[in-house]
């Protein structure tokens, strides 16, 4: 399944089949919240939260792929 942000795909004709969406909400735990709070005070990036956001994005993308497949599509153009 091709996922892209371009409005054209070289050598392919784009046929609109509908809108697909993907959502993912992941909970964190008390330890991640605690260490993220410390990061807020001293500065820096929270690797725990970044990892959770990355995982949520991957889940949402997979959901879009699955919905596109159900519609008979072979690509998702993200806008």
C-alpha cells in the first residue's frame, strides 16, 4: 500500500474512492508522566512521549491502509 502526500503519482491515474481515517489514543503510565514532568522543568525532549506518539501514528496509518483496502484502493494520499 502506497501512502504519500503528493497530489500526483507518476505513471498512475488517481481515482477518488472516499475518505479514510485513522485514530489512535494511547495512554501513558505514572512513571512516564513523572519523568516527562521532570523534563518540563529541566528542559529537553521526552523520549517516552515521543515513542507513544510514534506508535499512535503507526496505528493510525495502518487503519487508513485497511480502510483503503476495503474500498478497493491501493494507495492513500494524505493531505
